[in-house]
């Protein structure tokens, strides 16, 4: 199994979802959607916040 391909797909999904949530925040004015910045930064920096919190990561 090619883990680099999975990681690159996850990275793209995080960036797209982060931008989508930030756009919803601008449109609706709901501040909770600004949590999309976490996904955006995680996608750009290529790290998984859940791996840091749980100390488990399936992708090495």
C-alpha cells in the first residue's frame, strides 16, 4: 500500500475542507466555522492534529 498517496489525498482534503469552512464562516458570520483554520494549517503543514492528541498514527 502506498502511504504517500494516502497522505497526499488527506492533505488535499484537509485544505479543501478548511477553505470551505472558512468560506462558510465569512458568509454566515458563525465563528465556529473559523475552526477551519485548524484544518487549513494542518493541510499546509502536512501534520495530523489527532496523531498528536492520541499519540497514535497509522501512517508512518
